[in-house]
């Protein structure tokens, strides 16, 4: 059985005069260590699909299982805990807390459990070292470049060693050289941790670096060569 299994996912929203169907038929399976890119035009449902796979939104129909768990069968507190443990997010906007240092931002996902332990701090420092921010760990986001902020965001997404890493246009705001380095870093860290990675992107260059590619158009997901 696949570690991630999404079958016939659909999503619609009630609007005046009926329902707006954003996602019609999306099926996807992944094993640990695999990565895929999802491409498609704006408004095709890519972010909606990523929100469902990240358990931030529930599907209108279809089934989803991650690591042997059907997350949408969980109660909200259990679902939030599951999401926190199993899924890491990297967004186009880094969403770092402006008042916190890079190190504090990486530790932020752990604060729901209470105070960060000495081991947590050591692990966060190790991740910052790994993403090339050894000398920037005490800097706040405003003191970091765009690429450095996104590197900190990648480290934050990995602090819990998630099973699934979801990236929504992770290089969309970066210049070509910085985008290439961030893409290489994400893929390297994903492989090292044997996690699964799903990247939503408009970038054909980024999509070509991943093992498999899918296209989402008109709410339907299909493999692409």
C-alpha cells in the first residue's frame, strides 16, 4: 500500500446559483523518498489540491490516506496534531514571523507542544547549518535576503521530520540562480530524510527536476511526460 494515496478527490464550493467545481478527479500515490511536480494554469485547482493533501481543507468527495491514517476521519484536535507531525509546508511567501530570529522561526512549529527543549534547539541549529544559515541564525527576516528567508522556511518545514513535504510555488519570488539553489536544497534534504515531496509550480525548469510530473487542468489531474 502506498504511503500517500489520494483517490478521485473532488472539491466544490457553494455559490449563487449552484456549486463551483474546482477539483473534479485527482488521484495520486507516493511512496517514501518519491517526489512529484504538479503544474497547470492559474485557477486550475493546484493550490486547492495542495490544501487537501495538507489536510487544511477537506474534499467534497474522494478518499485520502497518509501513512495508514485517513486524516479527514479524525476530530479537529487530532487532525491538527497529525498535520503538525506528518506534514511540512513551504510557500511562495516565506511566512516567517518578523519579530523572531531565523532560529526562533525554525523552532516555531514545536511551540504548540510547549517550550522547545535543548535537543530541539540543537536540531534547529543543525538544520540552519544544513541550509547555509549558520551565521544568520540570530537575524530577523528583514535582515535576510529573499533566498535566505526561503532557506529558513525550508528548515522550518523540516523541523519535525515530516513524512510529507508540500511546496507551493517555492521559487516563485526568487531570481533564477537563487531558485535553482533552493530547488536543489529541497530535493537534497527530501532525499536525505526519505520524505515525500509534492511541488506545485509554474516553473517548467523546477518541474523537470522532479521524478514525476502531473498536470492539473480543468480540475482534472493527469500524468505528464
